């Protein structure tokens, strides 16, 4: 039995979780937070989540885990057969993760954790995020899935990353970076009607509420 280590608020954890569910692979969840403790770094050298435990061996980095799942469990593929089409899926994932979510992450302190972000950082993020969204618009197909007719790992990534980019930009700038991109909201709604995505979303909401309650209790 595979074990997925992490916590349900993490979008990268949820990316792997939804892939496991969509592929129908049995797995257990092992709750853990990020840590720099030596014992934890034996499972995840950078101290991040998620990690995947496979017969006592550990694998980290969400995209690496997804690649392993595709190689080891090819029965329900989440990549197209064509080499170029597979590369297009990876291109979309890279664009979303490096040029959108990672950029928007600099806003999360203010958007989600009660902190503040300097005007200079906001300005840089706004500029860089506009570039990422522009590239994304050029690559995404929405026909009906983000890379074409079939669900892929790009959808697993989009379903967990795009809502955070959307919400953080709306909270910090007062406008959603996808406001003038009509395809995004119905696409995310379609994904969340799938059992795997709905379960991940429901679990995330429960975990988020629990974390908020714990913080309030401490405060």
C-alpha cells in the first residue's frame, strides 16, 4: 500500500492525491507538516510535502511522484500517448507552477495568513503574474480539459493551483487575475463535479477550518 505524506491544505499534496484517486490507485494518507527535523528529512530531503512511501522507500516532489505513478500504474493513463502531446501537458504544468502559483505564493502571507506584503513586492508580483497568465492563456485549450479532450496531470495541477492564484490576487489586488478569462471558472466547476476533485476539495475545506479553529484557540 502506498502512503502519501502531507496535509490536505497543501496544493502540491492535493495534486498528487487527486492523481491517485483519478487513476484508482489504493493509498493511505499519512498526516504530517513540513519540517526541517533530521528524521523527517529522511523522507523528504527538503523537508517539504508531499512525499510518497513505497515499500519503505521514499519519493518526494509532486511532479516526480506523478511521473512515477504514470510509469508504475499505466492502466489509467493521465498522459497522452503522443510524445509531443505529453510534452504539452508538462509545458502547462510548468507554466502554472513556476510562472503563476509560485509567483502568486508571494502574496499568500497577506491573502491567507494575516500578514502584510510590501507595495514593492505587490508590484513585482502583479507584473510577473500577468506574464504567467498571458502564457497560460496561450497554452490552455479547455476543450473541455486544459490540455485537450482527456483529463491529464495538467488538470490535476490546475484544479489545485488556479483557485489559489485566483483568490490570492482577488484579496490582495481587489480583482481576480482571471476575471477577463471566461473559461476558467466553468472549467474549475466542471473539475469539482468529478468525485476525485470533489473529495480533495472537501477534505481541504475541513482541514482549513480545523487549522483556523486551532489558530483562533491559540490566539
